[in-house]
C-alpha cells in the first residue's frame, strides 16, 4: 500500500500526472457544447457582480444575493468571492458565453486530479496507488455536476486550495533555507485563503493542515528541519483565516454564518427529532458512497418526495452508511496496528472534509447534492485506491480497472449530454425522480418557459400537491396560468406565494398586473357588491360577500379599510372574525390571524374547520405552548366530528413532529382512506405521508 522504495522516477511521476489530467479532460469533451444551466444562469450569466464593469471589489464585500437583502432577509447567504472573481476574470478575457467558463472548469478539474497524484506521491504512496487514485478522481461520474454547472467553480477552487495548501505546506517543512520557508509559507496561506473564500466547505483546511503536519513529521523524522518545526509554526495561518472571517463578517452584515430556515422541500431533515436526524445523517453518508460506486442515477436535485427520511435502522441507505463508516473504522485500526498510519490519516481527512456539509453540526440549505461530495471524494478515491492496489498490480487487475474506467467515462459523457440546456437538464431530472418536488417544479417551469403550457402546468400542480408551502412552485404556477389567460387561478397561486414570502418583487409585479386585469373585467360585479353592502349596513352576509371579492381581486388596501370600517358592527360574529383572520393569513400576519381565530372560536366553538385552521397556524408558529394548544384543539374538534380527515392529518403532523411515527402513520392511513379515490386532497395527504417516510400503498 505504501512504499518507501518506489522505483518510479521523476519522469514517470510527471507522465502519470499528464495521463491523469488527460483522462479528466477526456471525460468532459462534450461538455463544451453545453450552455449555462441551473444556478449558472442567475449567478454567472445574469449576475451584475459578474457582468457590470468596475464591480471587482463588490465580489469581496457582498454576498451573492445582496441586491434582494431588503426584500428577502432570509435569503441564502452565499459568500464565495473567489468564485465570483473567477467568473469575472473569465468573462473579461473571453466573453459572456458558456464555453470559456466550462473550459475553465474542465481545466481546473484536470489540475486537481493531477494534484491528487502529486499529493499521493508526497505522502510516500506507491506509484500504482497514485495511478489508481488520480484516475478514479478524474473519471468519477458523480463529479459531473461540478464541471457541467458553471457555479461548480466554487467546489473546484475550494478543492484546488486544499490540495495546494497541503502540497505547499510540505515544502515549508522541508525547506532548507529561511527564504524558501517564507516563500512556501506565503503560498500555503494564499492557498488556504483561496479554499475558504471559494466555498464554505474550504474551512476544513484549518483542521487538515495540523493533521498533515503531524503526519509529515512522522513519515520523515530524520530531516533536521522537520525535527525543529513544531505545530506552533502553523500560527502564521491565523492571518488568512482571520482575513477571510473578517471579510465574511463584513459582507454578511455582522454574521459569520446563516441560521438556516429551510423547509422540507430542500432539506428533509427539517423538524426531524434527534434520533431520526442521526439516522438521516448516516443515510446521506451512505447515499454519497452509493453515488460514488454505482452512479446509475445522477440528478441535479434530490428533494421530497424522492428523498425520504429513514424511520428505522433497517433502511438500506442507513445500513449502507453504517457499513461504510464501520469499514473505515475497522480498516483504520487494523492498518494502524500493522504500522500503516496512512489509512487512519485519509479516513480522518475524509470525515473532516465532509463534516461541514453533513448536516451533523447545523442544517444546511440542501440535504443532498452531488457537488457536495467533490472535496471529500479526494480522500475517498485515495481510500478506494488503497483497497484495490494489490489487485491492479496484476495484468488481469489492470484490464478490469481499465474496463471500469472506460465505463465511468461513458457514464460521464451520457450525463454531460443532459446538461445541454435547462430543458434537457430538468427533463432528465424528472425522468430520474418523477416524484421529486423540486424536479417537478424545475421541469414544469422549463416546459412553460418553452411554451409547452399543457405539459408544464400539470407538473407544477403536482409539485404543489406534494408541498403546499413550496413558494417557488406557487409563483411559477401562477405565472403559467397567467400565460394561459386563466387569471383567477393565476391570482390565487400568486397570492399564496406572496403570503409565504411577502414582498418578492417578481410576485408583486405579477400580482399587480393580473389583479389589474381582473379588476377591469369584474369592476361592475365589485361595484354591485359594494352598493348592496352599503345599502344594507346590518347585513353580515352582504358585507362578507364584498370582503371575499376584494380578497379574491387582491385589493387588500381597500379590504383592510372595509374591515376596519365595519369592525364595530360585526365584531361579535364568528364569521366576521374568521374572514378577518383569513385576511391576516394572506398578509403573512400570523400572530394577528391567530388572535382573530381565537375570537372566532370563542364566539362559536362548534366549527371544526376553524379549529383545524387555527391548529395548523399554531403548528407553524411553535411558540410557548402552541403545540399543546394545537393538540387540545384537535381533541375538541374530534369530539365534534370523529371522522373528519383534516383532524386526523393535523394530529398526525403533531405526532410526527414529536417522533411518534407509528401513530402518525396510522392516522394518515385513516385520513387517506376517508378521501375519495383520485381526489386532489387525497393525493396531497398521500404525498405528505410519503414525505414523512410513511408507506401509504395499502
């Protein structure tokens, strides 16, 4: 596995690195035909920070989405200035097309693959082990997202920074003069800064360097320079670390990291109890290894309902994740006892590189993505190479290895072809994950953008059935209905989108446009309702018809004015308080809505629908005793109507939040059975149950 007497000379090592780099380039030859896709469009192709002249400094002093910070304060805080700067440089030199950006990604991937070979050599690994590790890394199909999506540059630069830091630091330890030591120290610090400022996962270099310091000194203890150097010499790296965090703190307006506010749409670990979150972390670990070893399905998005949280230890992904972890642990212990410390070193590096994105320390904005595995796969490839090194030394082993590499190259080319444009990419995602909510939304939106409304709208509707809280899908569906001139449906979904994320400029623009069109066509109806309400000031039903029509037409300013005007007259009516509460919900005024619901129920404690609506609002807010209060409401509602499906679903959600999945499962099954076959509400219940990891096909 590790040889101190490798016969390969410098020329052989150089040839090896060229071969590995060539294999990496060959894997992505057809990528150069592709266009900007997915996040590459807003972050690179249409980003002011990349396009506008004289904005170089802004790349380092703002986050990716700073333009919308006053509108969406909970935006994804991406601070990756090195990546943004690289996009600007390539655009300035070669123009705005995708080809030079993609060519840069391919070149960086080739350099990193060759750098892994060099790192293997500097770790005193054998020639054959370095060959296997470098070629594996070069051709792994799971890397295709990083290279084909221009924004994968962040992962590439972070990984390049890590590799360069480790290689340069070894030269620090082996410097024969003070001048050399200073020069290599500066290069190490610069590479560390590159790793961190390219992507957040690059901060793993802070832990990797001390580990490598110990290992370098152990494998070469006879050099006087090494003996004199201690870990304290790493202190100079405080400078790039502090510089990065200071810039990050400034750019993110006094924050070092984002307190994530994701939903289950993008991270299925949200709201999971501790024991199930632990299972989920192991489950994700197993999935990354599965994609490495068997990349049959590669997809740009993994979301509910495609990803389902494990509910027991016997889930295949959990078992596989546990097997991979235990294998690493046992292999490290055995190798350590036999005098080979390299397995333990690489295993530890793998865990450290993966930890920031594992969801173990903090929930990140996405639970699973192939690009996350790029940096950890450096160490995974070294471990795999250690495992197969004895085999590939034989002719048969070499033949088998070459066949596997060719198969991987072919799989990568197939995946590259799916990245031609957004439509081809999202159609491929939908084929891979026909029940994935984000895949449905992306594919539906892409079809709508290409004028295929009849195909796109049903996919967007299915996405909403799976997740009613998926704001982007609600907005896209509203825009699609507007294009189809179905303005009432368009306004409905845009109102929901604005209720979920108030003030989004795109949503507000479309709302105003469509509500204006509807107001023109229904002005006479609205005027008739207003006249009838004014002529019958004590008629509650007349006033409620006007209120509902104003809300339907998105005339909230006039609606609030009317509600305030008639508050004294109708405040003791439960229906009035309910309509006022619904209006607060539309305006994202949750606390006020809850207060109004409480008043409505105090005036009429027999209305099951209002009780459940209030319980769901309390479930969403989750402050103080909200969950207990919600549970008591469901009990009261069930006493009135024991068979109401919405009561069962509300109780199931409360139980699932507490980790009582068996009881929640049973309640969902009862609710589903109570709904007619093929009904929209039944489909919603089924999809929600599946998202919680429950089997419903009984």
